[in-house]
């Protein structure tokens, strides 16, 4: 069978039509595992000579092709429509249409421009991400070696059906869920499903023990796994969406849940809509009653609605996210979905797999020791000789031993001559080589599972002395050996004996051995892992390990990288918990082991229900459901395609250090988005308070509709450079989730500060400059004061520190605010002053405006500090 790529599922999955029965449960796999081979063949309706071509065609027609995905890419029109579906975009579009229908073309143009810019930016970014994901897939023809009509042939993977007899050898991929019917030294790599680094032994023998997870069945192999060594024959028991992988694919094609960012934007939009629903009708009624001109009142109320609408928010958000995506790409983080950037910054819990993230994803020989676990070079030599001279396919453990190249020269390995080999088999779980030593002696070296080696040993060696093994010694030996297992090591025992030369050697010669020691293997932690975990904790991100590996190995790794190991839960416990029970333990538990894909997904959702913004880092097929469920799914460039395509972010290097950089960039992006929200919303709220009050006692409109729209447009342009703004270190030190309470408090307390000085300006214009009957001068005076105060106050609101002294805005933001303020002061003297309804203010007005500006800044800073001390913002 030819090897096929990891691109089993495309980015978007379509469910093919299934004409047969629905996929069977995991209980069905267990039933196949505990059945004799004859019974298995009878249940699937086949024989050892395979199906006939006619039978295979009938089954293919009945049950459908052996695929777990159909390519379903959306066109550019769909992506454009998706970019349009946004509460603020819809609101702006409605207001633009109303403005156009009522003759207010300037307002309609400004709002339409904001809609077009925002939608285009988002559409372009999403289209680029879609194209990039499409290029990940390689179209490679996939075949399997199948027995049909008694003959072997290569059959396309999609044409494989239940009952087909399939042949496997080293390097093959498993093309469906199969039950082994013959096997020889058969090892399968299931890391793509379980995350375990080590190959798993598989046999055709009937399953006798109770297993907690389907992947632990010793005679069942699963679609997507691969053959490490050995040969086997199997019968196909499940294909397509009925396979273990296929069932997982069904969970992935479910609708993507709303992330924390999406929910936050929606909540903010509805908050502003609720404010508008109260303020705008109030302004309309008050002006209609007091002025008697209901048409003018309508236009004024409409301009108030536009003024309260944060129409720049979609564009500011999109530009911030796009700039963040570009900055993150330079730090080895590729953004597939823009919204995920803020979610990354808001993330306070990171769930990660173990292999390759915390560890090197490379099995190494960690220990070579005697029976008292003391380092012993002779043990390493014997292990090396065994691995070097064996002729069968070398597995990952052999390769880890042979990586110690220094043994080859130090102990003169070429001086040894191979006499014979007793190969590995599943029943013995060990193998031996017979060598002629440089001294001319015949040496048998045995390496294998400790319990099997113990049975064949009559003596043991310790510090060059030999001792007989009795029951008491054997118990002591097991106690020491168990320590390695508890520390998470994969252990092989090494034994030897000198013997007479024979024409041939057999497994009967593996007796009266001398137990020498152990070689212990481990997937060691990355050197950077402890520093990365500590850095994430400093930034307020709790790290939880979700793995399919066993508890001992996971505890060892977590201990080495300084992740707490006090609370550990395994997949069997999760399986029997209700969602409520899981929520009760999920926050304090840091390690979850022996997890199935569904368990990981449940854990992520339990954390989300507890109010956490959850990130998930994974690279295997088994991680895909959790990647999709998380607020931000993170994968790596070397991951299987299904993981990359389920993720929101792709790390070009599988390292938590790279992720830390991305988190900080995400927080910068959200900090700048939040600046606009605070500025725009508090300013609009304060201005509307001023409008309502002025409407109640003034004999004319406090500001003409066109003046309000001009004021709003200039203020909006002053905030365009916000995505370029500097962000204080304190702003990115901890996660920054959406908080409607914080935003609401900011609006309610900071907004009215501007109203206070609006009313002082009313007093100045009415009683110092006698504007009771001079509407143009009053409107000019308030327009200038309103624009200057809300533009200048950007520098106070943008930071929690003292503006200009402890925190300075970016150059583009400083320049833009200065230019907008100068334009506002120039307009009453400009050629278009008459069109806008402005007149030149008296000279005495300007020092009063400067005094107002200073007092406003001081008061806003005082209120801001008070809110911070109350921990309300």
C-alpha cells in the first residue's frame, strides 16, 4: 500500500451522502476486538481470499466511498457576504439609507465610506487566508494493497469497502478501521490520535482485557495511523464517516461557535443601540415640542443618531487586526482568522498537548543503569550491540540507542562478529543476538520487556558480582524497576549469557540469563519549555496539559517544566462525569491524561462555561474537535492538515516561547481597539447629554445637523491612527477579555465630564457673549469647544498613566489630533464657514476655550484615576 499524506480532511468539510446505516458506535469496535477471526469474517461477509470485484462494487454503491471529507470551498461572493454580516455594518447601512432618502447626502456619503472601507479590508484578509489554506493541500493518489478474487492489487483508497482484506508492511498508512487477522512483529504509530510518542504493539489475537478507550484495543487499527514495523493482514470493518476518524470529522463540520471576541463586539453594539433607543427619541420629542418644527427635529434627531454611532469601529477593528496579523507574522505566528488575534490576547487558559510542545517530540535514551538504577556503561554497550546487529526494521527505541555513536568507537564494536539472531515476536516481547566477542567467546544479548526478561533470568549482576535470583531478590528488583515506570520512562531490560557455539540458535536458548540492567527512554522536555510556562504564568495565562499519553509520563514531563502535578484526571474519569461535575473540577486540575478527542472538546467547553477565554494548542487529528471549540485554536506548520485547518493561528515553530510573543501582540491589538471604544462611546454619550439639556431650554438648535455630522466626521478622522498607537506595558501584562461592565462604567463616568464643560460653554456663549438671539455664534462656539475637547481628550483616555508625561501617543496619532484641532479652529474663518453656518468668534472666546480645555483634561484625569483605584476600569 502506498503512503498517503496527512491531508485527510480539507479546510471546510462537507458530509457525503451515506446510503447505508449510520456509523456504528465504539462498542461495535469492541465487539470486533473480542471476537474470534472466523466470527469477524462472518460478520462483515467476507473470506480470506477477499471479496469479488462485483461484491466490492455493490458495497461501494450501497455505503458510499471511503472518504471522510468532500472539498467545500466558498466563493468570493460568499466571503464578501460574510464580511457584510456585522451588527455595526448593518446599523450604519440603515442610517446611510435613511440619510440619503431624507436628503442628507453628506451623512450618507460618510457612513457609506466607512462601510465600504471596513467590509473591503475584512474581505481581502479573509480571502487571502482562504487561498493560503487551499494551497496547503496536495493532490496525491492514494492506494491500498487489497486482496480481491484471491489476488493482491492496488485499489484507490476511496474504493475500499467493508470486508476488504488489506495487506500492511512497514511505512504503510492504515486506510480504514481494520481488525487484524494475521500479524508479525507489528507496531503501529498512533500519535496522530493519542499524542503518544512510542509505537504501539498490535496483534491479531482476540482481545481479552477490558480497555477504557477504543484506541487501546490491541487488534484494531485506525484510519490515519501508520505502520512502524512488521507485517500484517487485516479485514476492513468500518469505512468513511463510520470510522473512528470519520466520527470525529462529523463533530468538526458543526457550525463554528461564537468566540469571545464576536460576543464582545455584539454586546457592545447592542449597548450603543440601547443608548440610542433612549436618547434619540428623547431628543426628537424635546426639540419637536420646544421648537415647534417637527421636520427639523427629525433631521436633528437623525444627526444625533449618527453622532452616537461608532461608525469607525468596524474599520478601526479591522485595521488593528490586520496590523496585528502582519506584526505576528514577523514573530512566526500566521493568522488565519482575524478575530482570533483579540481572543489570543484575552486568553487566560491555554490547553496544550504534551508531545512536541512541552517535549522535543523525539525519543532519546535517557538512562542506562544497573539494577540499583546507577549509571552503567556496560549496560549501554550491550544495548548498543543488540540494536546494531539486529537485522529487522529498527524501531524508535533502537534508533535512540544507536544515537550514542560514541559507543561504536569507544568499545570497538566492529571487532564483534554476529553469529545469529533470535527475532522479536509479540508473544515473547523480546529479541536476542548472538555475537562472537573480540576474546572469541559466544555472547547472547537479550533485550525486551522487563517482565518477560525477568522470567528467563536465573542470576543478576551487580558491581561485577553475580547473585542467584530468588523470590525475595525478584521483589526487590521489581521495586527498583517500578521507580523508572513511575517517573514516566519506557523501560527495556538487558540480560546476557555466555554459551557454547552452536550451528543455530533459537528462543529456547533465552534461558539462564544474567540480568544486567535497564535502558530507559523518554521524550525529554524542551530546554525552553520551563521558561515559556513561567512566562505565560507571569502574563496571567494558566497552562493545562491535555494528552492521550499515560499519567506517569505526563507527570514526569510536567514536573520537569514546572507545571503543578497535584491534580490529575484521566479520560476514564472524564467519561463518567456529567458536564456539571466536569465544571466543578476543571479549573483546579492542571493535567488530563488518556483523553479521547471528545474529552478534550468537553474540557474546553467546560472552561468556557466557567467564564474563561480558552486557547488550545494541538497538532494531531485527535486535537481537531478541541481546536474548533476553543476561543482560539492554535496549531503548528508541521501539524496534520486537519489540525491546521481547524485552527485560527498557525505557529511556524512549535514553541510556547513563540506563542508568548503572539499573546502580547494580541493584547496590544485589543488595547487599541478598546481605546477607540472608550473614546468614541464616552464622547458620544457625553455629547448627547449636552444635546438633550440644550434642547430643553434653548430657543434654537444647539448645533445644526450638518455641524454635528462635520464634528463627528472630524473627530472620527482624528482616531484613524489609533491602530498605530503605542501601548503601555501595564496594558498587556494580563489577559484583556471583553468587559461590558467596565466599558459601561467608563461611558457613564467619563462621558458626563465633557457635558460639564459643554454646559460651561453654554453659559459663556449665552451670558458673556449674549447669544440668546445669535444662534450661529452659539453653534460656532460649542462646535469648536466640543471638537477640541473630545479630540484632545484622546490623549487622556488612551492610557491609564499621566498623558504626555508617563505615556506618549504614537507620532501619527499626535499629528492627526493636532491637525484636526487646527482644522476645527480654522473652519469659522474658512471659505466654507457660511455653508456650515459658522461665524467668527470674538477674540475673548479663545482664552476661555483654552481654560476649558485644561480644566476638562484635569477633571477627566482625576475621574480616570478614581475609577482605577475603585478597580472599575
